[in-house]
C-alpha cells in the first residue's frame, strides 16, 4: 500500500470517527467522469476573480488539460474533494522539478465555502505531499482572503511576498499532530 493511499485512508477514518453530526471530508483521484464538475467549478465567476488565470476556460481546452493531467506519471495530480461521498470541489497538486516543493490549488462549489471544508482538504493534501518527502506550498492572491484564511487555518504561514504583491507564497510546516 502506497504512502498516499495510507494517508487518504487515515483521514477518511479520522474524519468519519468524528460522528454523524460532522460531515466526512475525503479526497479521491479525479477521473474523466469528473470533467464537467471540475469545469463548472473552475469557471465560476467568484473563483475566476481570485485566480491567477481569471479568464473563462473553454470546454475543449479544459478537456485536454484534464486528460493530460490524468496520465500516469504527470507532475500534476487532480483530486476531487467529497463531503459525505458527494463531490463538492477539486484540488490539484503540482510537483516542481527544480526543488522539493509541491503546490496546492483548491476550488470549492459556491455553497460549500466557509464551512471548514477547504481547511480540512488542504490539511489532507499537505499530508499527501509530506508523505512523499516534499514541502506543501500555495500561491494565493492577497485579495483572496477566503483562501488565505483557509490555508492559514490549515497550518500554512506566509513565507514570501513578491515586490508587486501579486501572489503570496504560503508554506506548511511539519505537523506533529493529526488535528
């Protein structure tokens, strides 16, 4: 069993143990069957306003992008965030070739924002990255206060700010706990 599989199973168990009052937040690898949902979430106007790439993506471009990233061995992996086994968002992990960092990017369905789902998913994604010996990072626009807050609650801290302040780099430290 791979370290990634063990980490995902650990989080599913931990979160399901919290009881029926608390929703279970889990991750699974995206498939081509998820293409339409990922496309809709990515093109949501609120998401585009705080993204690095703010233009609307056309279906054909999205389909090529996703199918490429689903190929085995691609440096970028795409994930589906589920709440009680229902897809509510997507995330990607991009491994950089030139250093030991891996970037997390996340998007949630509009009605699922501000409920702690992003924070929980970010913790899970960071653990997946750490299990492969890499450092979790995120690049967030400073005006994207919702994402900055979610990453900070997930244990990320501001590690650098470009001169033009267009993106903040947040980096996760080593976690000793599982909370």
